C-alpha cells in the first residue's frame, strides 16, 4: 500500500503538469538565464579581443605627424566616414603649439573629447587613452636620455609578476555570477507550483477537502513539499546541464579561460542542489500559507526571492572570505560550486554539514507549516 505522502505528491505533480503554461514559465528562468549570460559574455569577449582599428576624429593632425603615425601603429586611425546615428564622436584634438612644446621639452596638449559614460565605446576610448599614454612614456624616455639621465632612475621598484592562477580559477572569477543562476534556479522553478498548491488550493476551496482525508497534516505538507521540490530540482538540473554546454561554445580560450566540467562534477553540482531545492520549497510554502490570498502570496514570495539573491550577490561581489560560509545553507552550496569550477580540492566535511543544516532548516519549516494547518484561520485564510 502506498504511503499518504506518495499519494499526495503524485496528486500535486499531476495537477501541476496539467498547467503546461505554468510549467514552461517556471522552467524559463533555468533555460533563458544561462543563455542570456552567455550572450553577454560573448559580446564582452568580442570587445576585449577586437583587433580592428579604432576610427576617431583627429583635429590638428598636421601639427604632429609622428604622433599620428604612432597612433596608427597602435590601431587608432583617423575616421573618414560620418559617425552612425546614436553614437557619440570620439575626437582627439592636437594643440597648434605641439612642435614648440616638444622642442622646449614642455607638455604638449592633447584633448580627448568623448562620452566617457558610454558602455559601447568604453573599450575604444580606453585604447585611445592607452596609445596616448604609451607615446607619453616614450617621449619622457627620450627626453631623459638626451639629458644624459638614465630613464631607469624614475623606476623605484622593478615588480616581476608570476601568475600562478589556473584556467579554472580564472574561470571562477568570470563565472561567479553565472553560478548564481544555478542556485537561484531552484528558487524560481518551483515557485509557481508552491504558490498554487498552497494559497491556490485554499482559494479553490480544495485544501479543506484534502485535510478531511485520512492523513495527518505533516504527511500532507511533506507530499506537497516533495512535489514542488521536484520542479525546483528539475530547474536546477536544467541549469547545471546547460551552463557547461553553452559556455563550451564561447571562445573563452581567447581570454585565457577554460571550462571543463566532467559528468561526475556535474552530478555533484546536482547533488548539492537537492537540499537547497527542499529549503526553497519549504520557504515558499511557509510564506504562501501565511498569506491571505493567492495574489498576496505572489507578492510576498517575490520579495522573498530577493533574500537569496542578496546573500549570494553579497558574498560574491563583496569577496567575503570566512570559513563559516562553507557550513551554512545556501552559502555552503555557493562556496562548493566555486571550488568545483576552480578545480580545487573539495571540503567534503563542510559540504556534508551544509547539506544537513539545509535539510534541518527545511524540516523545521515544514513542521511549522503542518502546525499552522491545524488552525482554521490558516486553512480558510481568515
């Protein structure tokens, strides 16, 4: 004979799968999130590795032919066609007294006019600045030599850099934000189902019918939680599969980054998401049952989703380094995913503690929900 938990879970899964639009909407985040990030990275890599000439307006080029020739060698050419609509001109203006300033060993004035807030032209502007700075360094070097001064006297320390970073550790820097999609996919993918089987059933007046069946509130809650967790887990699984596949198609080797996740590592990532999927579902069911209506539950859960986003983004971009993060729910899974991408040795003990802590918090929330359902106010949304 099947257990009541299994019966409730199958019933909720069958009801959820009937609404195909809701299922597709739930999985859209897990599918389109990594895809959009891949497109963004492709554009970024294209900008960083672009070797084509930067064409700008150069005013007063006749005053400094040697300087203009240096710019051309650095890939900065004078523009001979009008600027496209919506793009601000980049203009380099050479002062008329260039020759006098060079002859008298004075700073020669060059004015760079551009929209420095433009995201599209930031790389071009930086290349122009770099070319001017390089010419300035060469000119200073020559001036010191002409006066019998060793140019190395201005260099107090000769810093030699030996980069020990692996391709995996470089990948972790770039893909830290992408890993957030994997973690958050379990929160988004099961959200619609969690709301529908809690606040939605209460509005359809079917919750009290379920409670009248020969099963305990604890069994009912666990059946619902496992059904919603299945959707959350599928979203996490979809992200874990798609991200390595999609990013293998990107030319990451051009910026010295490599992503090579074997199937055992992908399966380990999926295993890390299992307790997190249960926690996400427990939180969403708790908030949904506390809400008075379906729309109120949607509003509260939308706010709830900001909590894991703030935690993960805060840890990632603030570069918080604390061993305690490896043992906590959510942050423990995040740190483990970073170690997997870097190719570093995994802290199995910390991963186990984090997983157990995540499951315990989930069980506590589900226990609170089962006690809440003993109240008529919660059941009828009073």
